[in-house]
């Protein structure tokens, strides 16, 4: 019964939920039959875990949850999921639910949860990530992992509620959010698993997108032995840079209404970009396989004289150029990526997404200046980005993955080329820096691969193929040594698969073979640019 419920959960989550931060885009999660999973049976009672003694940890809940009986409630610090997810919880298998509070410092108050299948455990652990400054436990992502037979865990990262006001005057809590909470989650969860099953996990995985992708990279950089495999989707690895980009553009557009682009004008711009650059990849399909090759200048849309039909004003043209432009830290000379051509449909009246602006405002207001009255109009890019980076504990920019690679770790990173929230250049820049740091492309390629998805937005969505099964690809790599030479992604329209396309290990791209439908992955091959 537990196996059939797990399969049903996968189908429900894929059909009812959009990709959540910290979770792979819901794909056809069909690789590997649950009936073939190794089965590990609990040796201890769930309730008995309440008396477990662990360093810097207090068990606050240890309770069996019967099949289909989970409801998202206490303990505090966990967000209630949408109604569709609540429906998906009804098909969860029975599991042991453990909640704990971790206090690795005198000011830490990290909440974690660990869900362990009562039967049919696959012998593996999958921790799932968070989004933005989210101070809650992502139950929906945990449910997806549990449905695949995993023991799964997550954390509120050490605070309750969204935003970053909690960080003022609490440097230890900022460290918890930046990296310590996830590390402590991994260490504590493995100890609880060993007590419940009388054996730790055979393999440990991290699965996160957005802030969750940043968390995964931070783990690979700081704690290479925590996870055997890491999925880092659309990672906010340049947290301070993204904040600065969103704020500097909002500053311009708040001052000048005439520089804003309406939805219709953003659609006009997007159409012109696609018309100009679509064929650069060898096939006209409405997608940009390599947006960084597109040099489209919005100036071609500038209005001529008094004619204002289907055109952009001079201030709007400058806004578009600003959105695409990279900024440079004047002290370190490090480039901070702008958004890519093709992302225009995800822009807003104030430039970057509302989430990017809100996160950026909180970054400078609370983490950089510690001043709740600070606002966007006080922003000075040249001085403030230097201050932000020098005080940073959140960025995951360290390119030295050698300890992780030497230990045998595998890292799969993915990013949508049309992401309007975290610039795709963050991912391609980081990949290049890792190559430069380690010196041998073959060594990197054997352990770390980046997959860029044309037309995909932030952690999913968008016009391009945006559903794929990163979990199965990573399992095959970690457990069987089969590296992903391509990962097939699909686009579903009105419940029907309308297009499939291979995602290729960067810097390779998917090239059309010249015959057959451009909507079928079989008619593309991964090749060098």
C-alpha cells in the first residue's frame, strides 16, 4: 500500500503544483520503479525518538503519522501549503515525523523536521531547500521526496516568517540563515535516521532551487561531506549582487514613471528579441538556445517623431538596456550579471520581479545598514555594493569545489535562460570560475555539470520546456556512475506535452539535426557551440 500511495503522490504533485523554490521542476518522475527500491524497515519506535539525546538539539515532536493523515500544522515556523498541496498530503504513506530545535550558538533557534517512511524506505536521505528569506519549513517539497521513498528533512533556517528584519542585532542568526542551519540539519538528521533504522542513509542528497540552490552550493563549498549529490537550481549564489541589481533599477523606475514598460510594451520588446535572434541556433522555434549570443538593441524599437504606435520611448529603451546590462563592483571589478534577452515577459513595471525587489530592499535595509528606515532612493551602487560584499555571509561564490569533487560528490546545477528573478549569468559565470580554479575541464565535467534551459523562467514556468527529472539523473550519477550527457525536458500545454528538448551540459547546446519536428527531443543533439 505504501508503494502505491507514493506513486500517486508523484502524479498529484506534478499535476497540481508549480515548481516550488527548493524543489526540482516537477517532471515525469518515472525513472526507477518504486517496486525495485531496497526496503529498510524501522527498528525503533517513532515515539521513542522523543527521548533521543543529541548535541545542541532538543526533540520537540516524535510521532507516527498514518497514511493520508498528515495536516500541515504545528510546530510553529512552518508555512501552510496551498490547497492543491494539502490534497497531495492525503496520499502520503505512513511516516515518522520528528521535529527538533537546534541551538549551535547562544542565539540560535533553528527548527527542523525529518520525515522517515514507516515502511519501504529506499535507504536514502533527501534534504530540501528554501526560498528567499523564507523562515518556514517547505512541507510540499518534503512530501514529494517522501513520495519517492526518501527520508526527507528541511529547516526554517533559524527564524520565523519572511523578510530579514530578524537579522538586525543578531549576527549568529544571520550565520544560521547563511549556511549553518543546513549543515546542522544534515548532521542531526543522519543521527536521527541511524537511531530509527539502526543504519544511516546509504546516500544523502540536497535538492533546492533559488535560495535553495544557493544553499546547495554553499554546502558543496563549505561542507563537502554532508551530501553525496546536490541539485542546485537557479541558485541565488550572488545574493548581494542580485539585490543590488534589483534595487538600482527600481530606484530609476520609481523616480521616472515614463521610463516604465507596461505589460504590452514588454510583450512588444520580447517579440522583437525573438524575431531578431530566434534563428541563431539553427531553428526558428520561439526559443533562444544561447541568449548570450543575441546582441539585439532595444533602440530599434524607439519611436520616430510623434508616431507612438508599437514602439518604445527613449526612456523606455534605456530601461530595457539597463535591465540587460551587467554592473561591476568598483573595488573588486567583479561583474554582476543583468537579465538575459528573452526574459522580458517576466519583468514588471518596476523592473525585476517583486520578490527580487523585496529581497533586495531587505538585504540593504536590515543586513547591510541595519536601518529599518532605509529606502531605495538612498541607494548608491558604487559604495553600497562594496559595503554589502565586504560584510556578506550569504553569497556562495567560492569556486573551489575540489574537496567536494575529491570526495566523490556530484553536483547538478540548472538555470532557466529566461529567468527574470535570478540572472542566468550567475550560473554561467560561476561554472567558468570553477573551471579556472580547478584548471582541468575534464575533472570538473566528471563531477559538476550545469544545464541551461532555453525559455524557462525561475525554477520552472516560461515558454520553453521546463519539466525534467533532475533527481533520477543525479541518482544515476551518484549511485551508478552514469553521468547525465543530456536531460530531456518537456513543455506541457493544457495537460498535453507540446514539446520536448534535451538540456545539454554547458557549454554544449542542443542543435537541431535538420529534419523532423522541432518539438521532439530526438531531433536534437548536444554539441559544442
